[in-house]
C-alpha cells in the first residue's frame, strides 16, 4: 500500500508534458542535457490581411523539408506552390545553462549560441513548473564568418509535450494582429532525438 502511494506521488511529480513518461529516474534537467538532432517538424502558418490569405505547411524528416504554400486573393482561385530544402539541425544543451544550435545547409552553416532555462509554473499561461524551456540566443555565426550578437534578446518559449531520455517533442505557437487587421498565426511541433 505504501509503495503504491509513493509511486503515485513520484509519477505526479515526474510527468509535466502531456506525453511525458509516467515515471523517470532522471531529472528533467538531466534528460534535456546532451546533443539532440532534429528528426521531425510539422508546422503551419497562416497570414490574412483581408485581401490576401497565405497558408503554409511544412514537414521535415530529419534531412529534407517540404513546404506547400496556398495563396488566395479575394475573389480569386487559390495558387499552390511547393518546394523543398535539405538541411540538418543539432541542438546541444549543457548542464551550465548554455546551448548551441548548428544548422547545416548545402554549402552553408550557422551556429547559434545562448542560454536555456526551464520556465517556472505560470497560471496565466497554463504552464506547469518546468513544462517549458526558454532559449535566449546571444550570438549567431555563419560559415562565411559573419557574426550577429544580441545585447538583450527576447527568448523563445518552447512547450515540452514529451521529454524522454532519448526523445523530446516541443511545440511553439504564436499569433499577432497588426493595426490594419492583418493576422498571422504560426504553429510548430518539433521532434528531437538524442545522439
């Protein structure tokens, strides 16, 4: 009986993301720390200014991203275009709170460095303690030697749906409306596999 109560308490404290394992013997920080390759992306983006609506969807399989864009003018027929890009993305999260992200394209690459941290519980944003990560970039250097540095950078919030020892699934959502009533929404789910 005591073992069942302890196990139930442990399961409740370990499970943060909706698809997290029921029990893990490693802390969330220990599970995040390491080198991760992006092996899947599903994203959608919609912008609409009242006269032109653009809907974009992208899928990525770990090496190739395929993008379909549907553009519709008011009163017109939709125009669909497709394209693809080949690239790889690898994140490295260190215990000290630093991270790097290396993106390699054909003939080009970039390295982003910065800091990462878990976000504390937020009732307003409906987040549990350590359910999301914030990435704050500090420098981006490309293979041509050009470097961008950020004095003060706004972080990117990634909500962790699943955090296992060998796999992370996180989501990123945003929406905005401009003064002219143009609206933009973005949704992305990314899968990373530990190397």
